[in-house]
């Protein structure tokens, strides 16, 4: 649980504009996979590092060819943790 309510409210609003949850069918077995991501231009990547540090979860991927930076949470436990900001 994040105790910083100011960050929590900011994060929920930021995700509303920039983030998304994905549900993907797993091809190698029956079931689904939950993912969360926020993609920004690489020069705004520091914001994603701050989010990762505050939340204590997720990974940052840099896509040099597309000049993009992406924060990704790719597991059920992490996605469940993120739900606290939206309910």
C-alpha cells in the first residue's frame, strides 16, 4: 500500500491519460496474462523512473529505434497492486 496519497492521486490521473492495462491470451497454454504499461517519449523517461521507484515494481524498457521509453508491470500480483489506485 502506498501511503503517499498525493502521489496516488497524481498517478491515477497520469495513468488515465498515458497508461493502459492489457489482457492477453497466452498462446502456449490456456489462460490469460495481465499487463500494465505507460509509454512515453524517451526524453520524458525520468517520469517513469520516478513511478517505478515510488511503486517498487515494474521494469523500464527503452526502445531506441522508436525514441520511446515504457514502464511495464507484467505479472498478476503487480497488476493487482496497481488496482488500489483506481478504486
